[in-house]
């Protein structure tokens, strides 16, 4: 079975909590979870499948550890790699920058040869703009958008649906022997 890397960053603990929930729902020992602040560029060579987690701060800024790593991140070759991204944001207080971090990371992955899975519908959200919107696929974010500030009661349900969705999408990238997700 291919190991799957989950790299995330958390400043206040909310993304950390979501990552723990993700891991619990995923329920697979093939998930290698690391904080992005403890990762180097060479760590990306060890995996073909990635899940990234982050929050968006202020006016569309990346979470601080992702921000610190971003220059290196832009140099990573994502050819033949598959990536899913979940992000936290505040659609009420920062509605014009809602989950921009998802889009910032997704666009680098795509520009560097990778494929993004786990697109998530925008239906049910109340934001005004987002870098995470997919231009070619109207009505979708590049990844799972969570508003833990204003809609924490929806986070568990959304996360469970998204994990199921990712597992189904990943089956297209695995051999028969590896399809045990």
C-alpha cells in the first residue's frame, strides 16, 4: 500500500483538531501525519499522495508554518503526485478571502505538474470571494472548506463526506493490491 502524507499547519489548534478528526475518520495506518514546520523539501520525494491542511489568516495569508515553507513549496515537482487539500477560514469576518490558502497551495501543485482531487461544492457557504474557487469548474473549491468559527456544527459532517469522497477518488490512482482504502 502506498503511504499517504498528511502535512498540515496550525496556529491556534483548530487545524490540529480537524487533522485529528481526519485521522480518526480515515482510520488507516498508511497515513503519515506531519506538521509542515517539521517538513523539508526532500520529504515530498517520499510520497505520491498528499493531503494538505491549513487555515487562511487575515487578508488571504497562509497559516504561519505554511507561509515560512512557501518558497520551498513552490520549488517542489508534483509530477505524478495527487493532492487533496482541506482548509479553514472565516466566511463572515473575512468573506472576500475565505479559505484562500486552499487555492494558493492548489495552484502551485497544478503549476508544478500535480493533480488536485477532492473538489468541494460551494453550496451552503456565505462568502464573497475566494482564491480557492476553481475557474474551470464553476461552483467548486479546490478542496474542503471549513468555517470552524461560524459553522463548527457542520465540520464533522463535511469532513466525513470529504474523506469518503477522497477515498473513492484515490482508487483511480492505486493498483488492485493497493485498493484497501
